[in-house]
């Protein structure tokens, strides 16, 4: 009896040990990363890499490893049959035929947090300022999440941008998305710098997309300065970056702005430029065979623009806001080019810079007649709208008779409205002119507008104060 019982105890111990080992290996199997099926690089066509033998979703990441161990990060931008079309985030020098293609699972996320303040990053979130990589506390999806439009707060509060003509005549609301339309060399970057310096915001996020590399250091050192950079995040993807990196730069600065908005902060997002973002998407779309539709731009370009712009704006109740300013480059001063036309349709207003005004020495060269703020009638009182409407009428009267006045063909007394415009024109020009180092707050701007315009002559019709002539249209 005792011998049989002694034999049963070791047997029970062995069973327990086996059960523990089985549970251990079962846990390792359950927690093991999914198997990744590698593919092979078959060919390169222009900017596109074509891989076979692996699977990945559009927008997923794949690492291409050459025979000598050189690795290039790519993103899946399309597929056909058994082939994946990849777009590199960097240069592909050294990539050889039959290189390994290793898909990476998961959604692309980026680091976000207060640790990013004061830093200059590239399109992948890597530092460009020579400092160690920021150890951000949180991560957010690169392409963001779509917000229910009915959950957004309305634009009800004016935003002081420190520029007299914009504060008074084109008032911007907190959470509004404005376009800055200009050709090359008319002071677009200068005006953007003024608004960066003087706008009242908790955080400033700057995206320099596809612009000259020289402008990055100038903007950081001269425009922002140490004080401005301390509350800012700069994302720079210059013109010599790949098209995918330029796209990622725009997505990244928007994702960072969304993070701070969700923390309840008031964010100013500046992107220079929306046109370079569209051109980067055009390069990618044409490289994978998408047919051009409008002046060389494929349909996907016009789908990507609202996907980017709609991420800005006011958040839900309890959240902050993103007031966004996008520069739009009008090539050849053609304000009806496809990107400019599409941007006007999806933005909440546009500020147009005139080459004629810039060449006459007026800076900022804002064309008051062509500019509009669509949220202005919601955030300004009726007396200001009436003053703005009157300013526009006098300004337009002078411009329409400018040639007659210049050659001396106009005789004073022929038209009371023209006489009034001639008398007040020098003061109007001085009102529109503002030095880069000069800041004008909202109250001062409105007071100067009131002092500028003469009293209404007796017997004239009252100026409509419904905001229609002051940029209140949709």
C-alpha cells in the first residue's frame, strides 16, 4: 500500500509541471506577433516601387531591405493583382533588384505632447534642430479621425491677428480656416510671419511644405525667434524631400494641432503651402497610373484637400480650437487655377495679395475688393459691418476711376462719390500699410477705421449692415 501511494505522488507532480509548461507555451503563442510574409522587389517605375509576394493595406508601411542591409521605409499607395505599389519616404539609392519587402502591421501613429514645443521636425517626426529626439508622452494617428460636423462648436469669437487691415476689414474668427492667396514675391511669407508673431494663441504649429530649404532657418530664427519658438512646433519638409514626405509633413502638423486642440488649447495652424501639398499628391497619383483630370491634376488631389482642411476648426464642447491659415500659390497670378479654385470652395474665406499693390510699395499688399471672411457676419457687430461696407464702396469707387484720376481727365464736382474717394484715398492707403515690426490690436484697428471714414453726407442712402458687402456671404 505504501509503495503504491509513493508512486502516485511523483506522477501528480509531473502532471502539474506539464500543465504549467503547456500554459506557458500557450501564452507565448497567444502573445506572439503575427507572422509576416515577406515579399520581393520586382521593379521601380519612376517614383514607384513594385513588390510581389506580400500583402499590405493601402496606407500601410513596408521596409525595403537591400542585399547589403540598406533599408528604405515605404508606404503602400496602391495595388494591382499580386503587386503592391510602394512610395518611398526617402531616397532609394542603393536599393537593388530582388530586395526584401517586409510589411509592418498597425496604423501609422506619430508622437505628440508638450515635449514637441520648441522643436523643428521633419515629416516623420525626427528632429532637424540637432537636439535629441523628443520623448513625447502620447501617440496619435497620422491621418486623424473624422469629426461629426454637428459636434463642432460654432465660430462665435473674433481672433486678434495683430494686422490692422485684417482685424478691421476681414475679421477672422477663432476656429476659422482661411486661405492666403498670392503669387510669388508679393509678401506672402512676410504676412504669414506677422500673423505668427502677433496672433493670440496658446500653441502655434507651423508646416513648411515643399518650400525652399533656406526659408526654414530664416523663419525659425527671424520670424519666430526664441520667444515664439518656445510655444511653437515647426514641421519642415522642403522641396527636395520626396512627395510622400511632403504629404506626411502636412498630415503631421495637422495631427499635432489636433492633439493640442483636444487638450483644450487654442491652436494657430499655419501651412505654407496647400499648393505644394496638392502637387505632392499629384506626383504620387500620376506615378501609380491615375489619369489626370483638370489641368494635369488627378481626381485624388481634389479628394485629399478637404480631408486635410476639414481636420482644422473648432472642437466639440470642452475642447479647444484650431484656427488655420493655408497659403495658396497662384502660379502666374491666376486665381482661377484648379487648386486655388478648389481651396476657395472648401475654406472659410480668403485673403488675396495683389502684385500691383506690392509693386507700388504697399505691404501687406491685401486686395480688399477680392478678399472675404465668410464668418465675419457671425462675429462682428452691425456698426463694424456698416463701416467695412462703406470702406469697400469708397475703395471700389476710386479703383474704378483710377485711370481717369491718374491722367487728370476727371473734373472735381462731376461725381460726389468720386470726390469723396479722392479725398480719403491717401488715408485709406496708410490704413492698409503696416510695418512688419508693428502690431495693431483689435481695439486699435477698429478705432482707426472709425476715425478714417468721413461722416455720411446728408441725404445719402444708409449703408446696409447685414454683412453681405462686408464678406458675410457663403
